[in-house]
C-alpha cells in the first residue's frame, strides 16, 4: 500500500519517513502550499503557504516517539476532549486520558474509503483510518471506524473532515467528545486578537470549570488562558498583528471552541514545550464538548474544519459570512 501511494506520478502525494523514521504523508499543491501528516496520531504537523511559511506551531521539544503525542500541529482529540465534570458519569469517558487515544495511535492510509463528498479535482487529499485495537477496547469498550480526510485546496486552505461510525456489534451506543486541537503559529501572543467569541459563555478550566460570559470585544492575551467557548459561530478569526495575517477557522458540526495558551509559568511545567514557545503559539480548537455526541451502532457522525490564512486587510469585526469584506463569499462544499 505504501508503495502504491508513493508511485503516484504527480507527486502531489508522497509517502516518506519523517522524524525517528515515522511514516509521513506530504501533500503538495501546485501553487506551492504543503501539508505534512504523520500516520502516528493522524497528526498534521506542518501546513505551509505557497511562500513556504509555516502556519502551524510545533514545539521546539516535540517528541516524535510513541506513546507520547506530538506537541503542536493538529492533535486529534477523540474519543474525549476536555470532558466537563458533569460528564464523568459516563464511566467509559472517565477512564480515558484527557484527550483520548486517537493522537497516540498509528493510523493507516485508507485507499478505498466509502463515498465521500465530491472532491473538487484540484484539491490534494489523503484519507486515513483508525480502528480500535484489542488494547483500546479494554480502556474504551466500543468499536468504531474513524475516517479522517486531510485536504489541501488551491488557495492553500487546509481542511480536515472527520467521519466517525459506531461499529459495535453488541447493539451498544457510545458517547464521546472531540476536538481538533490546532496550534497556530503566531509572531507574538501579546499582539494577537481573536474575533468571533465576544459575549459568548465559556467554561474556565483555570477556575474549576465554572461558567462565565466573555466581555464584548475581541479577545487579547496577557496571561494563561484555558477556556471552552460554547455555541460559537461557524467562523472564528485569529489576527496576527506583526505578520499582518489572519487565520480563519470555518467549522461545521463543531459548536464549541477551546482557547489555550499556557503562558510562562505553565509552559515551564510542560516537558515537551520550550520555555518561550508560548509566545509563538495559540490553540484555538474546534470542538464538541458541552453536548457530547452519542452514536447508535451503524450511525456515522461527520464534521469538518477548514483553515485559511489571509492578509489582515481582511476586515476585522465582520465575521458574518454574508457580510465579509475583502474575501469572496466562500462556501464550503456540502458535507454528505
Ligand atoms: O485544550 C486545552 C488543554 O486541555 C489544556 O488544558 C492543556 O492541558 C492542553 O490542552 C494540552 O494538553 P496535552 O494533553 O496535549 O498536554
């Protein structure tokens, strides 16, 4: 299978060896954008624009060695992400690591996925598949098929589409929470603004997960932040002042958004994060946390996030998809 993939003539998809000999897929788009994803964790570790600029943060101390998750890029948090205390009653969630085990497992390349939304021909993509091992079933006693499609669009947009199906044969439903734990690369966290989360309610992980309401203007950063914003809009913008760059997250089926920066003190307690790395990263994570998903056997859940990086001429404060100035009214292809 690896050989088949690596003989693809146009080299838009290359299977190769990454750090510590881990299998890695490189997607190349004709205008120069690239994405790198490790089969370990189904983990996107790099997303570069056509100028070769890295748009995702990767820790200077990231450990590319199972069973440790890679610090940075886009860890996949499944079947659990940041479960509110109220959900610990779902015993199968309580026994899981904070962010589940999908990011600590080796995925395979899925050469024959079931029908998927029609992919525009000029998009480069790879399909990955994760199923639980016998070991996994001991910690989370449910069978599933998780299909992840990573797509690089003609404008350098990066889209992650997830399809998770309950394949239990014992008739049991299962319940899970989920996040794309995206680490964005920023010039200087103290010069970053997030728009789209104003006035929303959030659970604060630094204050015993209590519920608060965000103030009325864009979020800025001057200390540790670890918040789940609830019922968030489809679009969230992260404005990097120094780079004159705006990241736009468009999400489908992911109502919550986690915002995390460890700041200096917490950063020093994270072994695989450089002491000063916090200055150049911000996690904004499209997620489902407040209202976990329950699937019956045979049911499939589909979600998607699309990331783009646009010049900051992009008008701030106008995230309404119908009123966005400067940027064409981009609609995401229908999700089956
Ligand atoms: O998403 C925010 C968060 O849950 C923080 O509380 C912090 O723990 C961060 O994720 C990193 O978690 P990790 O398990 O990757 O070290």
